[in-house]
C-alpha cells in the first residue's frame, strides 16, 4: 500500500466539487486528498492539484507555494492551515505555485488554441498569454478589467439584440432589463 499525497490549500471562497476527497478546516482552508503517491514527481503532483482545483487555484494564498504532505502524516487534530503545517513539519514539502497555475489554453480544450486566441483578440481582451500572466502573477486588477470589458460587451450585445427584436423599441441609455415571465391566470 502506497502513501498518498495530500495538498493543503488556502483558497478564499473555494467550494470543492463533491467528487473530490477533501477536508475543510476551521479557517476555510482545505486538505485535498490526491490519489497519487506522495513520492510522485512534483510536476505530477501539481498537475493532479491543478486538475482537481482548476482555475480556482489562482486564488491559493501562500507565496511559499502549495504544501504537500503524506496522508500517513495527516494531523486529525489540526484545525487550521498553520496548525497543519506546524504538525507535519519536515514530513511535508512545498511545491512552487507558479508551476501549478493551469494553462489557460488547456482549459478550453486541445486543438482550440487558434479559436481562443482569435476570440480574445476580436473581443479586445488581449491574448491568452496576457490572461495566463495575470492569473500567474495574481494581477487581480487586470483580471477585473478583463471581466468588466467582457460584461460591457455582453450588455452591448443584449441591447443590440433587444433593439433588433420585432416590436422592441430601445431608448438611449435605458438600463437593460429582461422580459418578465407571463403570470399564471388566477383561479
């Protein structure tokens, strides 16, 4: 029986998928139990962590990296991020976070790089590489600006669509509202 790896993650507001084997600690951090031997190559461990957590991994809040421990050293009495690190000590090790951020292009599927690059360019959002750099460096302002641009474009598209609908009159600077659902007749 091999000793499996456990990743200690501190990601604000992360809600792990139900199929993941996790233990949420009192301070909101989480232990992610990996089905991978603790002795695995650091690249394999990072790939497994990124595969489980996805883009939320960008929110991991520890510049030292991701602390990985053997499941045999999992301290059941530890209730916080710091307590786990203190209890495990040298039995665990750190993986550099820069290598753990998922490749943005792979999130969109293999073979779709040109489509994604063209879409980002056409939307005026920069490039995939820009997004990946922002995610890796934790550039929240840049990511927020990209989100605002995307939201504005969606709102413009909704306004244009509403204006092209038969019988729809669009007034300048009128806030966008969705049509109400028809109400059921009262009996």
